[in-house]
């Protein structure tokens, strides 16, 4: 499994959680197109793209779950807010 599809789907889901919704929706359209292009070029199999999409969504969802607690812990560790 290569990382191009994983990154595309991870970015799309993370942007839906943290960024503007319109950008997340655009990236959700863009991510499958990246995978389709990789299959069309013969660089990946369809199963690679599907596996990358699943792993990307899971990793982004986990990142969104630990984002706030991790940020709160780090802020208390350094003693001042980051933003």
C-alpha cells in the first residue's frame, strides 16, 4: 500500500473535522480522484486505493479524537496556550 491515497483521504477527513467545511467537501471529491488517477496510470491496484482510503479515514478519525486532549496536555506542559 502506497501513501498517496492514504494522505488524500486523511487530509479530507481531517479538514472536515478541523478546517472549513467547504474545503473538506472539496477534498472529499478530490481524494477518490487521486486514487482513480493512480489506478489509471497503472501505479496501484484498486485494492491498494481502497485500503489506503480505509486506513486514511481511520487515522484521521483517531487523530481528531486525540487532538483536543493532546493539545490540552501539551499546553499544560509548556505553560502557555499555542493559539
